């Protein structure tokens, strides 16, 4: 039963079919997704960035400027 449940969580929603896979570092911006490094799928629009975590099955919507700040911070942390 547990394997079936985790397989259902790992399925991507249809909306994220053409999304980019990105590794981001979260502090407490998205408690549904969790904190630390997460491999997430991202769709960036004109005003919003939609983030989906296949591990938790959670989806979060950020304003594009906040997403760009998270992405820049994640890139700086990886360079250390």
C-alpha cells in the first residue's frame, strides 16, 4: 500500500508536463514543500511562478520576483 501511495504522489500534474526541473534551496517560503534543497518543477509565467514538488505532491505559487530571489540565492549557495 505504501508504494502505491508514493507512486501517486510522484506523478506530475498535467499542468507541469512542460515544466523545467530546478534544484532550489527553501528556508520557510513554502512550508508545504519543505526546507532545504528540493528538486522541483517550475513554470514561470508573466507574473507568477508555479512550483511543484513531486516528492511531497505540493504545489506553490510565487510572485515572479520572489521566485527569482530564491533562484539567485540557491545559485549562490551552490557556488560556495
